[in-house]
């Protein structure tokens, strides 16, 4: 039976440390399931979090977090001990990595919002790592001049210091919002009855489960490094962010 873990990162992406109870141990997978978690398990092109858990005097690194039929798994290296079922632990997020992912994810939404607003092009794919990512769009043609125009526009949105707002609403209500799904294919499984919405005020509104910064100003300068054709109506844009103190 899948555990219903409370997803703390859905309501507070800035939570760096949290208490939780172990509800299941899976020694064969070197993993535990918690009653709540601030660790992002990956999805939507965003990588899973890293960090560590502390129980008693023991501190062990979390090497992977992922969705599974058993719930959200917090996995440790083979040589590390697992806490006991019903034991309280403290989860500690690798904040440097998480914050870079938050900035990158929001940058991707800025890019998506600008391109949808200005060119009505849908997203056909995307992927990201800390401070860099790529996104594919339905463009028939793309030129250096167009990319330069897009880069200027996205950085204007960064400087506009737009608020980034998240909320969770019923699925039926969510699908009444025009253009909520910006991907070519609707990626929301039918069993999801509550939809998390991420809004960049005045620019973008999408269904999204990942972590984001609170304001576009936190993203910093967005550099579009390159673009490539990946098909007749599929063009790829590569971006990078600066490494900032946080």
C-alpha cells in the first residue's frame, strides 16, 4: 500500500530542515518512507534533492529520492544503517543544490511564459540541472536574432521582480483555467485529483509539482547559450544561470 507522505516542499520550497517519522523501512532497497518530507523526489525535468538524515547520534547521506509503489523513497548508500520504523528523524536538505534547482526551474518557467506569450509555442520537452537546462518548443524556424530577442525578453521579466505564487486546487477547477497545460501532451495522470499551480504574476500560470523561488529577481541573469533544431517543428533552447551567493 502506498504511503501518503505529506509533501512539505509543495507549500514551502525554502524549508531546509524538518522533523519526520519513519513509517516504513525497506532494507532491500536501503530506503525509508517518511510521514512527511521536504526532499523533492524528482519529476517534470527537475532532479531529486540530496541531503542527509539524522537520528540519534547517527547522520547518513541521502543519495537518491524517488517515487515508487511504496511511496516516496529516501535512499541511502549500502554501507549505511537505516533508522527503525516509527523512529523520529531530522531531514536536512542540501540547500546549495536545492536553491540552484529552484532558480533554474523558475528560469525555465520564465522562458516558457515569454515564448507562449510572444509566439504561442507549446513546450515539447525539457530537462534541467543546477544552473542549466534545455527546453524544446514547437517552432518551425529559429534564428540567432530570434534567440537574442528571447534572451532580452526573459531577462526583462527577471528584472520585473514578479512574484511566484503556488497553490493547490481541485483538478476540475484547474482544468477550467485556459492554457494551464503548456506542454504538447497533458502529463497529468488521471488519478491526481488536486493540482498544484505555479504562477509567475502577470506572465505564466502552469500546473507544476517542483520547487521555485518566490520572486523572479532571485533567478539572476539568464544566458541563452545555444539553440538547435530537433525536428521540423521542434527547436531546442539551452540556458545557463550565474552562480550567486544564497
